[in-house]
C-alpha cells in the first residue's frame, strides 16, 4: 500500500506545482527544481503513510480472525 500512496501523492504534488507555476508565470528552472523536490518529498510521505495504513489494516484483520477462531474453538469444545 505504501508504494501505491507514494505513486499517487508524488506525481500529484509535481503536477500541482507545475499548475501553480503556469498560473503565476514562474521561471522554468525554479519550477522544475521545486516540483522535483516536492515529488520526492510527497512520495516519501505517501510511502510512510501507506505502510502505516497497511500495518493497521493487517493488524485489524488478524485480530478479528483470531477472535473468530477462538469463538469457534470455544463453541466446538462446548458442543462436545
């Protein structure tokens, strides 16, 4: 999930900076430098957020699975 978030947020930041520079008529060199920096910065942030989200989802699913498994085992032993 981290790579997906990085792949979305990085280019989104890049395009946003390019669009802002077109509106403000900024110089090409400064725009490309800022857009590239933002690309890598937001890709890194997206990767970290995606990894955290992935671990949270995996932990929640694992907890629910373990709870359901224990409930079924308890029901099985009570039926015997």
